[in-house]
């Protein structure tokens, strides 16, 4: 096939995948179909199949990602995530002006231990939505604040994030391993300005809309009763801190802090297998969190 024609067709396949995702086709399905289409275009479909199954069964991905997702599920079952959310939300109840940016920041912070954006939205939504509705904030702003907070990049401060597993494997060699915690250390100074700028702009854009929304409510029903405040939640500080334990352990055992030294033979058989050590360390930290959640629950 003509190389130029192959390039054009490849670009069209990638564009079709992007269009499918925009049209809310399942992301995994769209990317998988696009991968097979690109493999067929390159006349090497077996390479796509091999890479798919190699990655699907690669312990360097499976162990940290599945343990992180499992930990998030345990947090939900034990209620620890709700105690963390309530602890973060409590100061916002007294200051209506800070509710909108506060909702974004809470979503960002909860997304750090709970790497799944959907799980984060579920965890904070059940608390923030009634609170924001009681403050007479519009549904559009509430939904936008939840979406922004859960997807702005909190998980990029979690060494178990899938993105960092891919980067760590791509950059590491047998002699030198780039651990996920080192990736987090480089991303941290970039995430904070992003959070500050995005939250501030969203807050400014919401102010005018909320003023119009309140005027519209008063015009429709000027004598409508005040929304019912959500019931008070008693925060258990120990349960609220459990979701943060794995992240804390990973930062204390990895660069740049490395306050705690974990013997390599605890997690790997061969001294040179450092990449597996990093993956298993993440899984072990998540399991410690699971044990603590079971204990406090």
C-alpha cells in the first residue's frame, strides 16, 4: 500500500475513534476496534492481539491497578470514603461563597486515594449534591463542579494510577527503575497550578450564572420554602484517615522522601527484578489499607 495512503487512513481511523468517544461509545470498545483496524491497515493483526494479552496479564499493571481499584471498592463498602468526604466538606457548610470551589477541591482530594473518577463522583455526590441544593445552587453548576473536581487530575498524585504504571514500564530498564512515586514528584508542581487556575475560572464563570438562577427561582415562586438542610453526619476521624494510609505509605517508602526502607526480598525473589518490586509495593500498600478498613469497620 502507498505509504501516504496508509498514513491518511491511519489518521481517519484515529479520528473515527475520537468521534466515537465523543458520541459516548464505550471508550474501551472504541479503542479496541481502532487498534484492530490499525493492525489490519498495517497487515499485522496478530501483533495487536499479542500486545493486548501481554498487557492484560502483565503483573506490573494488574497488581497495582487492580489493588488500587479494589481498595476504592473496600473504602465504599466500609464507609471510610464517606467519612473522608464529610471531613473535607464540613468547613464548607459555614461559608456559602466557598461551596462551588470547595466542591471542586473536595473532588480533587478524594480522587487521590480513590483513583476511579466514577467511584469518586459516587462518593462525593451523595454528600455534596444535597448540600449544594440546600444552598440553592443550580443543578448545572453542581454537576459541572462534580465533573471538574473528579477529573481534574487528583489520581495523578496516586502512584498506583494506570498512567504512571505505563510511564514507569516504558522508562525503566533492568539497571535503573523509574518508580511511580518519582513520576508523582515531577507531576505535583504542575497539578497544583492547574487546579488553582481551573477552579478559579470555573468559579468566576459560575457567579453570573448563579445570580441569574436565584433571580429566576424568586420570580417563579417568591414564597417557596427554604430547602431542607441535609442531616448532620458524625465524622469518625480514624475512618476518615484510612483512605489516605496507602498513599502516605507509598510516599514514605519511595522517592523523594524514602523515610521507610522496605527490604527487597519481602516482595521479589531476584534482586534485579526492581520493576516488579515497585508494582508489588503499591499492591501491598493498598492491602494494608484494606486491613485497616476491615479493622475500623
